[in-house]
């Protein structure tokens, strides 16, 4: 009985050796790839965390420079952020902050350049749209109306109401009152009843002789169903805090 058991074990061992000779290398490479991928994923996450921490430290410096209204230093720090950590959220926010300081210091060209970079490179579409809204305002102030309208062609859906409002401002600056009125009406419809910024739009429309409720609302491509969503409410708060510049 013992001899028969030993023969079975030997057969199993021979089968295992045969199997390993046939598939051993493939199994080894699969394990290497799996373990290597896991190590790479951990390494990537670690690198991302390190990038975020370093970018955050630089943003703190930028914030201090902004608080001191030092436009030159703010611009230099944002330049370093842009060069070293272009894909972090800190760099996107840094561009918006640097542009604000530059604008307040009378450096309109530098402010436009900072906003253009954020508009072109921001990973989050909401941040890119905020940059586009502010950039369009600066371009309008400079009399570059066509460029301002072109900036607003690619935006986040959550900001449709504010984008329409900005278009209305640009059309009004051009003297195109019919287009401006339609844009304001579209913005009014998109923002919803609970958005405080609607009062500003009411004032604009009333000044144009088309108060809401009297003239039919032209919504265009803006979906009225987007009104009163958290994202839209957040967008409206940007305008209320001076998103134009």
C-alpha cells in the first residue's frame, strides 16, 4: 500500500515538473508584471502626493505675496508653480490669484496671460471656466470684444448662466442691444429663482426695457432645468464675488 502511494506522489511530482517546464516562464513574467504594476501605482501615488505637498507650500508663498499686494513676486511664484507643478490644483488656483493681484496692480497684460494659461491648462473644467469669465472681462475692458466672445466658446455646463451673462455684457459694450437682451434673458432663465445673482440680471433687463415676466424669456440652448442645482448655485457665487476680474 505504501509503495502504491509513493508511485502516485512521484507521478504528481513529474506532472508538476512538466507543467512548470511548459508554463513556468509565463507565470513568472505575469507575476513580475503584476507586482511591478502594483509597485508603479504606489510610486505614482507617492509622487503625486509629493507634488501636491510641494505645490501647496509654494501656493502658501503666493498667498502671502498676494496679501502684501506684491504683483511682481506673485507673478514669479506663479511662474515657478506653472513650470514645476503644472498639473496640480494649487497651480490652477495660483493662476487665478496671481491674475487678481496683477490686475489690481495695473498689470493688465500679465493678468490676461495668467488667466489664459489657466483657461488652457486647468484640469478641472469649472476652474477653466472661471478663468475664461475673468479673461473675457479683461478683454472687454480693453475693447477686444471679438476675442472676449471667442474665449467663452468652451465652458463648463455648470456656468452656462454666468457665461450667457458675460456674453450679454460684451454685446452691450458693442452696442448690440438685441443680442445683449437675449443673452441676459438666457442667463436669467438658467440661473433659477433661488440664485441671488438673478437680481443683477433683473436690473440689467429692466434698464433695457425688458424686465423679466414682461418679455418672454429666450433661453436659447441653455436648459432651464439646470436651474437651482448645487453646481449652478456655486457658479453664481463666483459672479457675486467679482468673477469678472
